[in-house]
C-alpha cells in the first residue's frame, strides 16, 4: 500500500511554493513591463496590449548597452578571481599553517567586517586618487580584491578537513604550496564555488562605488549606465525594465550553471575515512 503523504511535508511544500511564487512575481512584472509602451506603464494591468519587442532594440539605441555590459563582466570577473585567490590563500594560512600570533591576527582581520562599507569608502577613495586609478575599471577591482568574510568562510571550511592529510602530504615530500593547490583547494571546492557565486553577483550588481569612481561614459558599468533612463524629462520605465531584464538574465543563467557545480562539489568534496 502507498503511504499517505505527510501533512506536515505537504504544508512545507505548499509554503515553499507560495514563497517561490512571491519572489518570482517581481521578475514577471519586470519582464511584462519591458514589453509595454510608456503610457501603458501607468495604467492598471500587468500584461501589455501588444508586446513591444522593439523596446529591447531601442535600449541599444539610447545607451551603449554592450559597452556597459562588457565593463560589468570585466570588473566582476577580475574582482571574483582576485578575491577568491586572496581569500583562499589567507584562509589556508589561518587554518593550516602555524605561526606566532595567527589566531589574534585572524580576529583582528575578522573585526574589519564590522566596519560599515561607507566608512571604508573614504580611505579607499583617497587611496585610489593617490594611485592614479580614478575613473578606471582597475579602481573598481582593487579595493574589492580582498574579503574578510570570504577568508572566514573558507577558513571554517578548511578547518573541517582532517589534519592527517597534511601529515601524509609532508611524508610524501609535498611542499606547502603543493598541499594548498593539490589537496586543500580541491576539497574546499564547495566553499570556493559559493564565494565565486556571491562575489561575482555582488560585483556585477555594485552601484554606489562605480558611481563615485567613474566619470567617463565609456567606463560605466551597467548599474550606473542605466541612470540614462532617468532624466529631467521623466523616467522611461519600459526601457529601463528592458535593460534590467537583459542585464539580469545572464546572471540567472550563470547562477543556475554554478549551482549545479555547487551541488556536485558538496557531494564529492567530503573526505571518507
């Protein structure tokens, strides 16, 4: 006989489905609004009378969307690469190496996460001026290349890896660098993928720091470039939603692609003893 469904599980599934639908509705509204005319945006109703696919073409006519998109990908890619690399190396030092004052230094490093981003913006801004990186994509990448949170997350993950692996590697003649690259990093893949996803999405969607740093239009990233749709003559909401839709869809695809590897990493990243 088939076992009747658990009422508690049914309630949890219905609740999860309801929450998922609630979070999907704003995305659906954005896509439908991108297909409306500007007068339709102010009228009740979600669906456009006639889908205006030309809105997406008009976006490229109003702003250099491709240039802004390439800038965003370039900044997000370099930021992610450098932040994952520095976080992994720092986490390895704080978790697998023994040196005087290690734990105290880690606590001091971790304490920087309690500083608000706006507090750090002023010294970062002054530093970028002294380095001559104002109005450049490098000025967006360099301050975001280090992450105390990423270091903390990877350190906790590396601490869960048995120390016996270090001893076995040393007996086989492996150096610390080989231990880091050949043993620890593969086992820490779930943590690395998690940091990669969040760092890339956070950098890609960053708005305030690029707004402060950039002056030239050809250096704009997508979040800053979309300000062109908000002018003194009004906001062209339908074009703004079309631009946002095109900006969001690649990120959704990247997240779904990386999520598959995240699950795989969790399944195969454990150590069986």
